[in-house]
């Protein structure tokens, strides 16, 4: 009888774990989707051409510099170029 209660508790615990694993998987999917949306928004806001984006990514990979630093420098250069052209 005590063994039956333990087995029932094991079954309930496994069901809870299964439900939590499903919930975790869904949360990880939502997180990845939100990260992708954020990345797309950041790239679009930089208004880089296809070639400029590729050059930026290559420069990022070639240097041990955070992407934010490279992007900030690039955007600053773009602003200066636009100011010179005006």
C-alpha cells in the first residue's frame, strides 16, 4: 500500500516534469523568436546595404571588438559622411 502511493507520486511527478519540459521548450522558442525580431529591427534601423552588412559582419568576426562598438563607429562615420555631403 505504501508502495502504491510512492508509485502514484512518481507518475504525478513525471507528468509535472513532462509539462514543465513542454513549457520550457515553448518559452525557449518564444525567446529565440524575440531575439530574431530584435536583430532584424537593429539591422534595419542601421539602414545598411547588403554589401555593407556583409562587410560589417566580416569586420566583426575579424576583430575582437563587441558588435555594438563596431556598429556605433560605423554609424558615426555614416553621419559624418552625410554631414560632409550636405
